[in-house]
C-alpha cells in the first residue's frame, strides 16, 4: 500500500506546489495588467501551459480564484486592524502597510469587472467593504484619520500607490515611501480642506459588474 501511495502523494505534492506558483505568478502578472494572457502567468510561474489548464479551465476561472484569494486576505487584514488595540494612528498606519505589502486590496479592485463574479465573490466583496468602512470610521472616531476623507478615497489612494514599480523600477521600497508620504497627509486634523467631493462606495461597487 505504501509503495502505491508514494507516487500518488508525490504527484499531489507537485500539483500543490504548481498551484502555489501559478497563484503567486498570477498576482504579479495581473496586478500589472489584468488583460495579460494566461501564457504570461505560466511563463512567470515556470510551469507548462498544460499544467495551468489542468488546474484552471480558463482565464476567467483563474481570475475568479485570484479575486477570491485577494478578498480573503484583505478581509484578514481588516479583521486584524479591528482587533489592534494599540494607539489609533499606529494601528491604522500598520494596517495600510500590511495591505500595501500584501497587494490584496489593490489586486481585488483591479480584477473587478474583468470576469463574471459568482455570488460568493459578491458576498466577500460586500464583507470587505463593510469591514473597511468599520476600520475607517474607527480611525476617524479616535481622531487618528482626518474627517474629510472617505473609505472609498482610501481605496483609490492605495490603488495609485500600488501602480508604483509596475514598470519594474523601485517596487516595494518606493511603494512604502509614497505610502508614508500619503499617511502624513491623512493624519488628523489635516493641513487644510480638500477640493471637490470625495469618492463614495458606489463608485467602487460598480466595478464588480462585468465591464463596470
């Protein structure tokens, strides 16, 4: 029995390693360009295109799994922020650092509208939005975050930061630099009033309709 189990376990282990490589590569490829072909993912992962298609039937299925993973990781970051009892600014600042370093929130938003969402993805997106609003409001109630900024503003700011280094220059180091620069502007009470109306959650929710 052991002899028969050995090769099977080996094949399963290799399949699991391939799946991890494919998802890691897909995060990098699609964060830079959601329109990239799956062949670019296979190349980045160092696996054959047939190995990718054995795991994911088509690009849309891969995008859905990637969005599901990104939303799940973002929700974990949000829950950790809500459980952080340190001083309000430190808790909020380190929450944004985790989000930028992990790339989960930016990837989920970037993929929105590139595939047909399933009900469970809609539920995850709603849950993430609710938790993000809770984190945001808590930081404002504790006078850590300026009052004239919305949670949708923060989503768009994080997306802008994540574009830094996409061309292959700077990467994470520059993202951290610009995040810190933005954080100095976000800290309450703020240097002065902001022009124009803020972004609203409805601006972001439209993306989860394909082609939105």
